């Protein structure tokens, strides 16, 4: 019974921690690459791109920024992932 109470207490403390609250907002507190930097890297790789959306996600166990954008003169949106640790840009 004590183990169950300890486990419930530990989960409660973790669930209310500021770090978890930040992660729920889509922030990446441990990411080396910021959201602004991820957008800049996508535009650098695809000149003329206009960023529509950028959000943190997990792809194959790796934290990435998913950047959605339109290119000048194109009607379709495109997506790239930017590794949140290395900044590597990969077409999705």
C-alpha cells in the first residue's frame, strides 16, 4: 500500500512540474535548436519559402521541429523536419 501511495505522489509531483508544463505548450526546453532557428534553417534550405507552421514533434524517437511552408509561386504546402539537437533539415 505504501508503494502505491509513493507512486501516486511521485506521478502527481512530476505531472505538476514546470518542465512538464512547458512541454505541454509545445516548447522544447532541452532542444539545442529553437523554433525560430528551425524556421530559419528551413528557409535557408528552401529559398523563397514562406513558413506557415512550425511545431515540435517526435519522429522515430527523435525530437524534431516540423516546419510547414509554401514556396514562392507554389500552391502546395511542403514539410521538412529539423532535428532539434543537430539542426539537420530533412524533407518529409
